[in-house]
């Protein structure tokens, strides 16, 4: 790399773009994006997620490549191992390898999602990484087999709430050795809808007190979808204030060259079915928020910009190498069945019956 800016990457899980929020949630979020623009962010208003689920999306971003394109990819791995490997990509993918070989220091905030669990000390050895993934997988499996552990993770516990608030308030990057790669994956506005507009714990949205998203929580029922939309918008309003504070703090505390990415991995899941592509609102699910602050001139945002190209564009600017842009493609994966992957067209397929 010719230039080594500090890189801050914040994922707000499930955060839709302005068009989606207007169309499906009757919520005008333009004040927030205007605030980001005022801080120097470029808004990619037509960004597209490659998949419908967090982990293959995150893996595609951090490997700069589509993580799965057909049933034969990863065919030797059981679904949960694939998920563990995908979830490890922020510290074990190609982007991480490039940054590590350029002397970057890594800092993560806890996400609260089992498959996005990050090690405290980033090892550079592939062998150690593999053992971390395997250990994580077996620990998660083991814990889920214990009734009391599962019980601890039933609705109304405050663990996730606390993790989310702490991630928004985390400023550990100030003390970290530079150059830094800081990754903060925050479960917001993704369910549970346990945070009210002021940031206080709420049990108002009683059907959405777990991490379940889409049809796993709405059952595609009209009234539950309505409740989802209310809880989601309230969590977005809270997130907006906290995230503006967070990026403001980064900008004020770091006078070095930097790149700050604030994005949804995918959009909201109010009209999203985990099992059926045809009953999912693809325009809601595949259209996330993407905003990038960069002290280097990145190519301006274009139509239908795939998240897979984020680091291709960044490394093209920071190095001598040209990382060619990949074509924008979209795929649907039924829950737990990545081998049933289907290439899709998000314009002509799917359905959005509860447009507001
Ligand atoms: Zn997600």
C-alpha cells in the first residue's frame, strides 16, 4: 500500500437506504444523510447487497468477492461451518490479510451475534485462525445444547441491549496503535427492538425481543409486520443520533488521513421471508445504507453499486494495483440451506404487499 489511512468500518445491521425507508416504512431519513454529508460523507444512494443474509454479505465485502455463487461452492462444509468461516472474514479474509501485511492493528467491538465473534488478539497465522473458527463453532454448538444457556438468551434479557449501546459508545480506537483497522458491527436497527428513541431499554415491541429477523419474527402476518415497522423506525431514530456522535468523535480525535465506512449489510426485514424468495420484498432487503468518508478520492457512487466492490475501490486508490470492479449480482439463500442458492433479479422478482 502506498498510503495507510486509519480505516473505520461500522456496520449497522439491517439499515435500509432512504428510498426503502420512505417506501416501506413511511419514514423520511434525509435529515440523517444530510448530516453525514455535512461531515464529509459521500452517500451511495443506490447500493446493493449481494445476498439476503448477514454472513455471506460480510464475507463478500471482506474477501472482495462473491462468497457463494452456486450450489457447488463450499460443498464440503456443513452449513454451520460455512457460517463460522464467513463470520471470521473481518479478521481472516483477504482485506484483513492485506491490512495485516501492511502493519495494521485491529480493533473490534462485540456484536452480540454468535457468528460475528472476534478474537482479542489478532493472530496472523492461518493455522491459529482455523483453530479459532473451529473452536468458535464447537463452543457455540455446545452452549446452544445447554438449556440454561438457551434460557439466558430468551426474550427480555438485557445482554444484547447492553452490547449494542456499548458498541455505539465505544471509543477504544483512540488508544489503539496506528494505522488502525477498526470494525464495529452493531445490531441496530436489526431486531430485537429493545431500544427506544432515547436509548432506553423497552419491552414495548414484545413480539420482537429476540435476534430473529424477517419471517422468523413476523411470520409474514400483517399486524406483526406493522409492529416490526414501528419498532424498526424507533431503533433507527435512536441509532441515528448515536452514530452521528460516534463518527463525529472519530473525526475529532483522529487528525490523520482516514476512511470511515457506515453501512447496512442489507436492508430491513419487515416484508422478508427467510424461506421464500417470491414472498420477500427484495427492494427492501437488498438496498442498504452506504456512506463513505474518505480522504482519498474514491470513484463516485454509481447506480446499483455492489457492496462487494467497497474494498476493491479502496485498495485501487491506496495501492499501485488495480482491483477491477465486479459486476453487480444478487442471490437469494433460504435460511440454513446455502446450497439452495438462486441468482435473482431484485427488480422483477419478489413482492412488497404492505408498501406504505
Ligand atoms: Zn444483517
